C-alpha cells in the first residue's frame, strides 16, 4: 500500500513514518503557530467583548442606574450576544457577565443591573447528590 502524504504546511511529499504530518520542525512550528494563533485571537476577542460589557454594567451600576433602557446600553456599544452564563427565572432571564448581571423581562425595553451572587455555582454543585447505584440494585432484588 502506498500512502501519499504531504506536509500540512508546505505540501511537500513526506518520507518516513506513515503518521508524519510535517516535513520538518520548522513547518510544524509555522503551522501550529498559525492554527493556535487563530484560536488565541478568537479567545482574546471574546474576552475583550465580555470585559467591555462588564465595564459598561459596572459603570452604570456605580452611577446608581440600576434600571437602564436597552437603547442606552446599545449606545454604549454593549453587545447583548455575549455573556458568561444565564439564569432562567419565572418571568425573566438573567444574563451574567462575570460578577455583574442584568435581568430583563420579555419584550421589555429595560434591564435591571445587579451584582451577581458569586457563590451560586458552588452551592448548586454541593447540593447536587448523585444517586446511590448500589441502593438501586438492592431495591430491585
Ligand atoms: Zn513542510
């Protein structure tokens, strides 16, 4: 069986091991730097958007503006597509951006900014109990 592999970076034909992907260390480095560089850029850009969103919420919260028109947030270049996590309440949704959060009701033009409860996730994890599988088996007998 002839396997015709080419270097992922320069497309030169590869000689040697079948699982070889690059013709040389320099091709491997150039390739990995480019691929990882894209990922790092993406992560950096998302983090920048999240940080900017957080700064906007923080500045309004510190000014005492807890209830804010969405239009103001848009004017301040708040990006509603980015948040760190989300909580569903009975009649509203809360979007968290690190230690700040805003809740909004369906079709409302306003959001209410508050400080996030930083212990929520830990508390939830502690209270989650795994079922006792040994007990299940005993009960079935
Ligand atoms: Zn190469």
